[in-house]
C-alpha cells in the first residue's frame, strides 16, 4: 500500500489545498492530511477547527484521513509507514524553501520521498494569507 502525508497549517483550508488533496488521493492508496504547527505563522483557527474544516471538504474521499499532529513531520510519516510527503509549489520562493526542506528530510529519512504537485491554474496565486486578508476587509 502506498501511503503519503500532506502536511500544512491549513489556516484556513483553501481551494488550492483541496486541489492538491484530491489529486494526491488519486495517486496514493491512503493520504494523511496533517494539520501541523508552523511556528512562523500565527493561527486564526484552532487545530480542532482546521481538522473539522478539512474533514468536511474531504468527506467524499474514502482514502483520506485528516489528523492534527505536533510531532516532527518525519516521525509522523514514519509512524504511518508513509513513503511520501506531498508538497504544493506555487512559485520560485516556495521552491527555495522546499528544496532545502527536501534535502533536510532526505538526510534523516531516505526512505521517505517528496512529491511536488503544482496547483491548477485557477489556484496558482491563492494562499491562506491572502484569504485571511480579504476576509479581514469583508
């Protein structure tokens, strides 16, 4: 069974996230969508709220499991026997962060690969930060 983990802060979950989730769910037998803590960001929603929102928008996907974790992502992925981490990449700035993270993860857990999925064209410029900013202005 091919198992993958798609981590994120999902604050809030966006159509871009959902696009990545749906596409990854077609590739892997089981996909864990993991609400994780990003210490660089301040959260608008609690982990419980984020898990609830993700479960609502993925309830039609039988092979998707939504959980929250405060564990190191690699430890979480290993505990689920995952072979892959899913990452979304929108632009070159994302690439710079992700290639560094990939190399770090690969040095610790060479049995877990990283799969990059690019957003669909209509989600290319979408981010949770921009959604929160729009909401703050009604």
